């Protein structure tokens, strides 16, 4: 049981909702490893997309800061 709590905590920390963590637990309990892996891969891809969007926003801010410091804005 502690093993599931540890996995659940990791999933919740990574942005999973409680019901999603429970669904993964259920998939693993009934032996549907491939389905659980696919769900984890989809979540990972979603997080990466979000990260890249945030990186783009940071790049824009850095560009504005650079131009302000150079007196271009």
C-alpha cells in the first residue's frame, strides 16, 4: 500500500489529478501496463508542450529587457 501512496504522491506532484492517479492505479492493478504507459506518455507530452510555451514567453521577456537596457525601447 505504501508503494501506491508513493507513486500517487509523485503523480500528484507532476500535475495529475487524484482521479487520474487512481485510474492509473486501477490500470496497473488489473495488469494493463501498456494503457498506463500510454497515459503517462500523453501527460509527459502535454507537460513538455506547456514547458515550451513558457520558454517562448520567457524568451520574449528577455528580448524586451535587452532592448530596454540598450535604449531601443
